[in-house]
C-alpha cells in the first residue's frame, strides 16, 4: 500500500493549488509601476474609510450599556477552582473566549 | 481633582454607560451587531476588490541575505505561489538598536499567527529589515519569533514603499516571474497577523468557495482545508472520523448521536 496516492487525493480535496498558471487565472492585467500605484491610491480611499468605520464601531461598543453578572461563578483553572472575578487577574477588564 | 488610574475603581471622571437588564443589553447588542456584520461584509468586498487589482511586473533582481546566505526575491517564496513581505525596522539608527526592533514592529511580530495555515494556502510570510543576519538571529531567539526574516541589501525598501515606514507587500509568481499584487501600510498594518488578514491581502484571497473572486481562481470549501498546525504534514494519517466531521459536520453529529444511543441501549 503506497501513501503517495492518498496524500495526493487529500491535497486535491483541500485544494492545494500548486501548478496553476497565470493563464488559468484569467490572465490578470499586468501593469507598470505608475499604473499600479494609481490603482493602489484609488483603493486606498476605500481602505481608509473602512478603517474609520471600524473605529466608529469600536466607539459604539464602548457605549453599549452594561449588564451585571454573577462574579462568583466558578471556573476550573490550572490551580483549581477560581471565581470569574479571579479570572481578571486583578486587571480592570476581562475577555473570555469559549473554545470548542 | 480626579485621579487617573488605569486599574483603580475611583475613576470619577469616567462616565460609564448605564447598567441594564440582560434583555435590554441583548437588544442593544443585536442592534450593534447589524453594524458589525455590515463591516465584516464591507471588508470582504474590499478584499474582493484587492483581488481585482492589476499585477505589477518586477524586472529588477533583488538580493537579500538570509539564514542560509544570499537569496533572491524568488527564493523568498520558498517554492510557494504567493509571498507577503513585511518590512520591519531593525537596524542601526532605529530606537532600541541593537537589543530590540522598533516598538511597533515588535508588537506586530508578537501577533504573527502560526504560519502553517498560511503556508497550506501556498503562501509564505517573510520579514525584511536592514539589520545583518547575526543580529536578526539573536533578536528572534531573544523574543521567540520564528518567521523567516531577511536582510535587505539594495533598493527593495525604496522600490516598494517601505524605506521610511513599515508595510506589507504581497507578491505572486508565475513560474520564475514575480509580480507585486498589493500593499498595506500605516494603520492597515494594525490588523495584520491573523491567517485571514494575510490571505485577504493576497491576489488569490482565502481560496474558499463563496468568495467573490475572478473566474477560474482556486477555491475549496471552508473548513475542509483547515487542519491542526501539527497535522498538515501528516494528512495521510487523518482518521476517518475526523474526515467525516470535516466534510459533513451535521451528518457526523447525527451519526454520532445514533451510535451513542445504540451503545447505551437508550433507543
């Protein structure tokens, strides 16, 4: 039993793309430095607007109301049970990610 | 007079938002979520526009110093299809030299995610500075950084907009021909570091179905190509159970429940 066909099969399944030529990508326009810079500058307007919209949303997050929760909720940590308050490690804020 | 303390609770000058019921909080969150989703979609649309940028031909031969000696721009690809080069400021004259790279670049280095995922999409990340390789090797060891990091020896920085300020340049190659496909700098660099932020600046994008790319671009379903970072090399040994879950999560969950029910006789 050879492992090679199985590896190839799995690579195809997840779409490893080695070997695709520019032609297959529908021949993107190839331009010189100044034409490229002009397109880059045009798209930069949109990029900056996006960055600012992100800032505005972050500002709105900071203005959301707060809801009080049970700070004594128990979590199991590396050194045994701790409260949700302990999970702050003395800092002002806590971000908790639920990892599956 | 108010006391400005970062960790204290006596920050009387700070006007905090109202405390509300869980229902009211959820309603407020849902309202903001509409904006959040708009922003996510706007980001996708912007990445789609990046993928429609023309490609800039590169004729000049650039030369770098790498851990194993001289390297061309083509060598930086490490055989992969795409390359992202971040210009970090680490050299004589930069604050922190020779013990450290600049604060901002060092913070950025700390948020570079595990590169196996980016590499699995045929894309290489490389860092480039003016510092000699010996200093780069020492800095990487000291700070626990593992990305490929080259020394610039010519006009690469000036030619790609990173001689005065940091920035990410994206490249693609067709055989031995190299093209510049995008450039992100300034506050755009803040968001860089995740697998998705890197892929979203490349010509080919995430290469996932449902993505708005020009016709013929490589695409496979999301989830399917994702793997554990220690398992990309060992794909041949993937257990059929995980393949089942990867390719048909809903069906796999039903099958597992049925199997469990059968095992305990609770049918």
